[in-house]
């Protein structure tokens, strides 16, 4: 509540006050040095942060791929290689 200007004054600084916003290195009352703040993130917090930056799941694409797999029309490297191997052997 120290940042509220008194009635009739344009700012708190106008009556000689100081703002406590931001990082100050000395305590106003005692003049002693403050310690540095430190934040440590857990591995889970880092993982969650990375997850939030990932794009959303394209549900329409997932649904289409699942349907193609169910229909047997989804092409995989294994299927392509199974077809190409006999063809290449015939050409050799």
C-alpha cells in the first residue's frame, strides 16, 4: 500500500517518498545488504514448460491416420519394402 499517492498529490515521490518496486540492494531502514533471490525449477517443471510450447495436437490428422490404418491403406516403410524387394529381385 506504500505506492498509493496521498489525496491531492500527483505522485508519492512528490512528498519525498520512494518507490519500492524493482530490485533494491539495500534495506531502507537499516542500510544492510539483501541477499539474492534464487529460483530452482524441477525437471517436471521444465518438462511442463516445454509441453506448453509444443503445438496443439491436430486431431483431424490423427483421426485420418487411424482410419487409414483400420482400412489397411496406411503405407509404412515395412509395407513399401515388402513390395519393392521382390520387384528388385526380379529385375536383378
